[in-house]
C-alpha cells in the first residue's frame, strides 16, 4: 500500500496488524479518486472507520487542508499515526480512538464541518446511511459535500435518501462503492414539489 498521487506520492503505508481491517486496495483507491477529485483545492476530510488511514491520507496528499481520522481499534489508531508521519502529513491531521456515533457528536460540539467523508464500516454493519443522516442532523456537512460509502457488493444502499443523492455507484469484486453528494437545500425543494403534486392532485379529483 502506498500513497498514489500528490505531495506524498509513493510513500509506503503500513497495514494494521492482525486481520480485522480491509484496507482499500491501491487499484480501488486510484479509481475512487479519479471519480471524486482527482485533486482538491483545500477543504476538510473525515475518515470515519479509518483502518490504515489510507483514504484520508490520500485526500490530504491531493490537496485537502485538514483531516480527522476516527477508529475504535487501538491498533488502527497507532497505524494511522505512523502512516501520517511516514507521509509527512501529521501536522494536518487529528486521530481519535472512538466509536463512530460518539465521534460524530463530539465533532458537532466542536463545530466541525466536512467537505469530504469516507465511510467504510465493517461489512457486518449495514448502517452507513444512518450515519450519513446523523451527520446531516448534527450539521457536520458542507453544502455539496461528497460522501464515499464502502460496503459489501452483495448489499445495496438506496440511491437517494434525505438530502443525499448518488452520483456514482460501482463494484470492485467484493467491494461496493457509492458516492453521494449532500444537497443542503434539497429538502425544501422536495417538500415544495410534494406540495405542488398534492395541489395538482386536488384539482384533478
């Protein structure tokens, strides 16, 4: 595993000891960043089930200003810190050992907000959409933020829910990836459409 492009290009990244995490392969990472970037002009990224920290580190290398990494596993947290150091990006990052839900609450209290979010929960947890809705409730997302959800490819998430809509969806073997955009004003718009529909419906009956 390595940093593919940007300021830390070519730096080697360590894997988390043991078999609990599935790092996103370099091939998938490359494809993913060509869809969402490939480069960024600043912004803040959240890597919520960070594992090795490979995705957040790649985003920093490609131009994001700041990154916050969260993982519940102590070994992951230590690996992320080592990888940030190896990539020369430790100054731009914060790493927390925490459960995803609790981390979101803490970040909201601090007034954090994100332009890019990576969500790669363990495959047995099918709650990526719930976490995204929680981020919306807690006001953690900038308008037009990009959220990248990774999951087992045999599982399907909805294309549109709440203020999130799919812009890309793709499978790489066992890994499914959906890229969502967060539309802050979407709700008002869809409510309006609903009212209009009801209005027309009322006229025709």
